[in-house]
C-alpha cells in the first residue's frame, strides 16, 4: 500500500477486505501510489492517498475508486464485515450490523 506511513491498524477489522480491494484497484491505476491516512471518520472510511503522474482520466478514476470505497464502507460492519447501517452510540458514529450495535450499546450502558 505504498510508503506513506499509513497502516491498517487504525482501520476497523471489518473493513480490511474492502481496503484490500481498494488497494488492488488503486495499484492497477498507479502501482506507486502512496497512502497518507486511512481511518474511520464519523463511521465512514477516510482514505487519503496520492498518485504519481497520472493523466486527467486516470486521476479522475483514482479519485472515484476511493470515493466508491468510502460509500461502500458505510454499509459494511466495522466489526464483522456484515451488512451495516450507522448508529450513534456514546457520541460516536459506528457503522455496524444490528447485532454489534446492540453489543456496543450494551457495553456503553455498563
Ligand atoms: Zn457486525
């Protein structure tokens, strides 16, 4: 995933398959692209990357692949990769399945 100092450690594990796919797609456009930041912001994937010298069409494809992944991330449970929606629990936005929303809310209540 390039040498931008970003790591998967800050990304919820349920999103790792999505990120691997994103990485594959971006690598096909630019094998030398660099990731600066990959994290979860308000329950959505935030992915900041820079490509090398791309032409206009490639640059636009690069951006839209990242955007598609961000949209997809809000439908994928952060914990298990299952079908998710967004919940606000303890002032934080979680993108999780119903089961994990219940679990997180239960933990918060204790
Ligand atoms: Zn789940």
